[in-house]
C-alpha cells in the first residue's frame, strides 16, 4: 500500500509528468503506470467498456468529470481526487477504519492490497 500511496499523489500533482531528479524521485512511467496497470487497468484500462466510464490509461479520460460529478484525478489537488480518497479509505479499512466508499471497488472479492 505504501508504494501506491506515495506514487499516486505525484500523479495527481503532475498530471502524469516526471518529477525532477532526486533520491526519492517518482517517475510516472517507472513508478506510477505499473501500479495502475497491475491494479486498475483490468477494469479501467484498454479493452472493453471501462467500469463507471473511467479509463485510467488515457490522461484526458482520467481527468474528465465522472457521471457523479466527481473527478478521479485532479492534478495539483489530491484532496479533490476520488482516486486518492478511495485508496486512503482502503488503507483505513485495512487498519480497522472506514470501509471503501464503493462496494464495487476494487472489485468484488478482490484481495488486492494495491502494493
């Protein structure tokens, strides 16, 4: 979980661009896209109709308002990003906190820890 919690805020802040070089530098292609590919693209990626109308493999689609009016990713504003809220809720649920905001996410019966 720590890997995705560290990587997704960078995605939100930069909208997919790489961070400047440094010891804890995150790179979208190296650090974030593989997490999305491993944990999200099955339902929200290429091939077929994406669940909830959300595609995370295409930047414009990932930033577009959803039917609910929420946005999965809001660059520069993680607090307004539904993706961050859901990842945090999963983290809290694993620590005995609140449950996921959607019973269908991260998929029925999923034991995926997003790490």
